[in-house]
């Protein structure tokens, strides 16, 4: 049986070798263990790089698949409209829509209507957001108000906006006021309910801590809730 002779050892680089009786050298076990941390770090770094590359390939593949599905759907839409000779006022082809869109931008029609639309959207969003935030704060800090108004808030949110459109036109006229009112209603309910849920589900421990320190209602609202 062959066994290493430990009478003489020499160092080669960062690994210590023991000379065997047959003239060959074998690495010392202690030197092998000293190389394990660096080897593990290299393997971990390589695994992270491979995982990042797989994630990037998956993201690129997902985007490419989405674009391909959209292109196929548009091509099928175009082909179905052309083959069935569907009138344009019922279902125009994508090529007709794209052409009309380009013409509307080139002759200034889109830009002429874009600025008033953005103004109405911003004004309605600000009004609806402010009112919704106020309603959410009141319902969030007052249990009695929440119990009384929550059913009406849920019922109003479930009402379809298409049914309110004609009413707004009758109440406010066909001008910008009706459009601002619709934008305000659209932004009011989500913000009111989100604020209500956030205030209602605040950490009870933090709220009690603020109260024990003598915080005012305003400090409790902005600091703990």
C-alpha cells in the first residue's frame, strides 16, 4: 500500500504539497480547505451572473412575445375587415385608423383638441382627488361617520359612469363643466377608499404610542396614520 511520506513538504504557489514516496506531490488537506471560501465566492458570483442573464433573456422573450401577439392580432383584424368588406363606419381597418390618425396630427386637429382635454383632465383630477382625500380622512378617523357613509360610498362607486354621463350633460351643459365633473367622479372614489383603508389599517401600536406621548389629532394623523 502506498502512503504519503511527511518527511518533507514544499510550498508551490498558494498550495502546500507533500512529497510521496513515488516522487509525485499531493496537496496538503489544510491548503485545500483554505481555498474553499474563495471557490464558493466565485461559484456564487457565477450563479448570480447566470441568473441575471436568464432573467434578462426571459424579459426580452416576454416583450418579443407580446409584440408578436399584437402584430398577429392587427394582421388578423386587417385581413378580416378586408375579406368581409365591413363598412368603415362599423369597423374600420387598422390601416385606415392609422392613416386618419396621421392626417389628424398633420392638419392640427389632434393638437387643437388635445390641450383642452388635458386641462379638463387635470382640473377634474385635482378636484376629485382633493374631495376624495378629504372624504377618506373624515371616514378614516371617525368610526361613526364611516359606519354611516360607507354603504352610500360603496353604492355610488358601483354606479356605472356611463349612466351618469347624460345626467352631467343635463346638469352642467355640453361644455367643459360636464367633462370636468366626470373626471372628478372617476378620481374621487379610488382615492377616498384608498385613504379610508390606509387610515383604518394603521398600526395600532404606533397609534397608542403617539397617544401616550400626548400627540394632537393632527400629529396623530400625519405621524402615526
